[in-house]
DNA sequence: ATCCCCATGTCTAACGGTTATCCATATTGC
DNA sequence: GCAATATGGATAACCGTTAGACATGGGGAT
């Protein structure tokens, strides 16, 4: 959970930490299930220390003044604005699997083709799950859109596994 | 850099930390450029503390006995074996961008379609870079294979951006 | 010979994301 | 009434990453 996501959610309205988590889960659909509240609070605490948000005592829950409402500071607001204008994308994370194949082969630990095959089965299973989940969501909803991205990702990764299979098959022939 | 990758590389042969990094970089091609040695040493230290590898004083460099050679312990060997048999895949990481769009729209910070457009340009640039890099690598090499995966990934993500554009265009019409 | 740069090799503090678990209070269902 | 659940908060620890520091030796330029 990137810090800026939390800040951006607070740009709309101040919230309790728990409420923030609920809003994030709502936006993520099934993919937000695994998000735990501890994560949100850790991030909120760090952001507060950095002066990007402030804590107010809840006014709404008159009999529960121990409840915190988190709200952006001007610095926090500015950070959100900057973030919106920034362009970034997650770093590719295929290296671990790639290195697994290489290490397994070079150390004689396993047949890379077997590893690829097993992985393919898992990705196919995940693909089916994601497609099923997407169809269960309302059309054009936030969750459906995100799941669509996951589906496309998995399809691309499966194509890469095909390429891995070909590559390692060829190497096996050579050696 | 996942711990098990380090362990698996050591399954082939014991190495200096710096040597390990070189071997990893070799396997990753251009994508390994950013990997710094500090990262490897942090991981090696943690693994040593966990009893998965041991340190021996370098015998090869007779006049440089302060050099360390890292080698697997039996527990480390076992962990590698287990890892090879495990099936996992990186968690999807499209949520941050997705939430950026949602937050920007709901807090009135920016037009999601503008964000998508800007991001698309960036991904296209990265795609060209990756394709160019792939062509510069020897055919069927480790680096070429990994770059192929990156290319496929970027293509999938661009497709998702198309879907995002459609989705948010439709929402704009509705509201 | 001396100096500087680079390569090999090692180390470390800090940041940020994640996870598991704990605590507190109020509400709901049996 | 009691247990389970929901709302709300907190924290230690782990792990990957990053930036930067340090040490030694070799090679090239002066």
C-alpha cells in the first residue's frame, strides 16, 4: 500500500483508519480482501510523523472521543497533487522465476521444463479464478476493471511461459 | 531479491558476495544493472543468521584471507530444494494505479483520462526500450528471454490502459 | 615512483511495504 | 448473558531496497 494512495483517499474526505481500509477494499473488490488494517495504520502513523496528515479527535462519535479522524495537512495535499502528476509504473518482477529456472538448471536441481509446466498450471488456475471473479462483479465497476487488468497480465505471463518452454527446450537439445 | 534466489545460486557453487552479484547480473542482462551489491550482502547476512548458509575464509586468494566465501548449509540446501518445488507468482501490482484513478476522480484532483493518457505514453516508451534491448541481446540468451517477458507484460498493461480509458469515458458520460 | 581511477569485495543504516497479532469497545445473534 | 463479529487502533518484526561508506589491489597516466 503506497503512502500516496492513502493520502489521495484522504483528499476526498477525512476518515478513520478503519474506514479508509473499507473504502480501499471497496475500490479493489476481491483483490482488497487480503488487505489488513495493520497495514493502513502503519502507513498512517508514518505519514503523520512525516507531517503529511494530522489526527483529529472524532467529533461524530460523541461518546467515543478516543477515535481518530485522519486529515491531510497542506503538505499532504501538496504531495497528493505532485503524485497525481507523476508518472511511474511498477518494476517488472519476473526475475525471480527466471532466476529459479536458471539456478535449477545450472545446479542440476530440477528440470526447467517441469518447473515451467507446473507454473503454467498454476497461472491457468489463477486466470480462471480471475475471470470468474470479474464476471461476478457489476459491469464497469471498479473491481471489474482491476480484475480485467489481472486477467490480461496472467495471459501475458502465460505467453511468456510458452517462450520459456521453447527456450529451455532448445537449450536441452543443444546440450 | 528473494532470499531463495541467492540460496539457489549458491547451490551451484560457493561464491563471494560480489561474485554472486556478477552471476545474477549476468543472468538478468540489462535488467540486472540496477542491482547493487549492498542488496546482496544484506540478504547474505540475513541468511547466515538464519543458518541457511555459512561463511568460509577464501582459500583461493591466499594473500586476501579477509575475503568471504558463502556456502550452503544442509538447511540451506533443503530450503533450496523446497523452493524449487514450490509454486508461486508475484502478486499483481496494478492496484496503485487503479486507486490513483479512483482517488483523482472522486476528489476532483485530475481527469482520469489524462492520467491514463500520460501513463500510456510512458508505457509505450518503455515498450520500445525493452524491445530494443531484447534485440541487442544474443538470440535465446537469458537476458533476451527475460526481456521478452517484460515486453509481453507491457503489452498487456497497455491493453489494460485501453480498458481503463473506455471505462472512465463511459463513467464520464453517465455523470 | 607516485597518484588516481577502477575493479573486486564488504558492510550498514534507514526507509517503506507487509504480516501477524494484540488490544478496546460496541453491536448482534443465540 | 455470552460469544461472535464489527469498528477502531497499535505494534513488533521481517524483508526487499537504497544510498553510501569502507578496504585492498591493479593498471594506467604523469
